[in-house]
């Protein structure tokens, strides 16, 4: 994201987490003064990241048992 140097910007930093797990941080340019918007966005981004992390873990575990399970089907003759 590029910020134009001609204007001054203020940002809100929100932690991303799922339950007790810290996932990172998100930076929002201050816009609406209603804090619930930032909370909702933070929650949605946190949930999406947690879902992606869980899918990655599933793929990694599947590869431990069946390496072909994580290869796209078209690589071994079957198209999806």
C-alpha cells in the first residue's frame, strides 16, 4: 500500500488473534470514527487467517500419510 506524501494519515493498529493465539497485526487508516467497524474487520481477518492456517496443517498432515493427497490431480493423469 502506498500512502501519498502530500497528505497526513493516521492509522489504527489492531492485534490479530484467535482465542489465545497471536496471529499478527493489521493496520487500518483511520476513517469512520465508529470503533465497531475496526473490531468487526479485525475479527473477520483473524478468522480467515486461522482458517488458512488450519487448512495448511491439514495438508501437511495428509502429506505425512499420503504424499499424493496433496498433489493436484491433474499432475498424475486425472483432471479435477
